[in-house]
């Protein structure tokens, strides 16, 4: 069963909340890598999803991982001696932002 990309475009805001996009990226990476990723809330209302990869996936899985990472606003990787860490950051959608008290609407 294929999950649909909540961003609607494979990246960018897509009109969905940051938490929903981060959950989708995290659950997709978990399914593809077999390891639960870390999901951190960032200052300003965004999220960072980090997954550890310990073995080289086949081409189809690698392409699916890149599609999942592409649902974020930024993504990248860090290579260590024993594993590679993949990450995606999701910026808050305008609806996720709470105006400060006294701010003009």
C-alpha cells in the first residue's frame, strides 16, 4: 500500500500542517529503513526528522527515501563511520504560526 505525500507537491508547504508532514516523513522513513526516526520540534514551530541508515538500500528503496525526504523543506545527510544519518526539516505552515499578543492581524 502506497502512502500519499501530504505536501501534495513532493516538497514545500502544500497547505498542510508541519506536524502532519513531519509525521508522514517519519512514518515513511520508518517503513523504508526499518528503524524509527527521531522527530524533534524546532524553535519557531518546525520539525526535524532524522533517520539512521546502516546498509545501502536498493535503487527502488533509495528513490522512495529521496521522495520522502523531498516532502520536507530542506533535507540532507551526514556520513559517520558506522552509519549514515538522513534528515529533513519541515517549516511551519502559516496556519501553524500563532501571532504574538498585540500583533496586528
